[in-house]
């Protein structure tokens, strides 16, 4: 099966990314609508954070500040459940964080769609593809950084609001493999730049 | 660019149109037009050979070197 041009692997991937793009857009719409619906439903919410701990030394958690609802630890699953109040501030914050992370996914899908469209036209070395691959690389690069910052911030928030009477730590680590993938994509973008120059020179060689 | 392509001069001397030259040489009209306008970056020897054969001329009749002059002030 040919890889570029009409009826190629690239055109199949183009179709897949198009479907994925629309599915992601619909998903964002549904999540946003659900978030707004939650405000009116006034249901109790629970925030789940993965934790690692020593069950032998575990004691009950007590809230440091008055008015902070007490969380509970599911020892079997290793998840800390924190009940949170359903209000504009909470829902808004959660929605913004979700949109920040999901916008990276949308960006990557959109750029991939355009890239595979150019591959299907048998034009892989377009100038715009260089920028697209670099953007995908930057998005992939920023995800582990944002995730690490979010987890570290959450850890500090929980440590500040609860008294940990046991050796209890929030589970988070830095995703070096995703970081490396982002760096590799940025290098690939430069290779595409070289390819574009060679392609242009070849087109202008009579 | 210091290399000037005088293809149109040779075509006028031989009274040949671009279309006719394109057909006889076997190059697309757009490529021949790029060559004629001096926008080409390179030309293959095989292409040059065919053009010279069709126009019955030497490579020097089609290609000219004109160094770029820089004004000193």
C-alpha cells in the first residue's frame, strides 16, 4: 500500500484524524455542558487524587483549617477522595484546567489533520508542515511540564489543608518519555525543513 | 543571478514557439517557462543536450555568465 497521495495510508490517517477531531470537539462541548448542568443540579462532588502510603502507619486525617470538609482514604485503591463544594468557583476552576489540558490534545489533532491532508496530496515537504510538526512537538513537550506543575500544586494544596499523621505522599512523577518525544518531534521538524529546501531545489531543477 | 538564460533569443532565431520546443524536448511547458524566465536553480546536462539538439546550437548560445556588479561609494 502506498504511503502518500490518494488512496494511501496517509488518506486513511487523514480520515481517522478528521473523525477524531470532530469527536474531540463534541466531547469538549458535552463536558462544558455537563459542568454547567452540575451547577444547577447542586450535586456533591468528589475530587480524587492518587496517593502512596504505608498502611501500617496510617492514622485518620484531620482537617487543618476549620470548615474544610474531611476527606477519606480508600486504602484498597490508593486514592484520596476529597468532597468539594459545587459552586461557580470550583466548577469554573475545574473546567479551566480541563480546557487547558484538552486544548493541547485539540491542537495536536488539528495539526495532524492538516499534515495528513498534505500527505494525501503528495506534498509532504510544505513549509506549513514544518511549523505544524514543531507545534505538535511543543504541545507534547508542554504536557508533562503542565502535568507536573498541576500535581505539585495539588500536593501543596492537600499538604496545607490536611494534617498528615502518617507517611502519606501524593503520587506524581515527571514523564520524561513524553518530554523526549516532544524534543524528537522538534528535531523532525528541522529535518522536514531540510527536506523542503531539497524539494524546492529539485522542483526548480530543469 | 549571474547565469543568464538566453533561450528566448535562440527560439526567436530558430522561429520556434515554446509549445513546439516543449513537445520536442519532452519538458513540460511550465518547466520550460521557468527556465526561460531565469527562475530555474539548475539544469540537468541531459536537458541541456536535448535543447541544444532541437535548437541546433551550443550551450554557450543559451547560457551566458554575467558577473554581478557592486557599486562602490
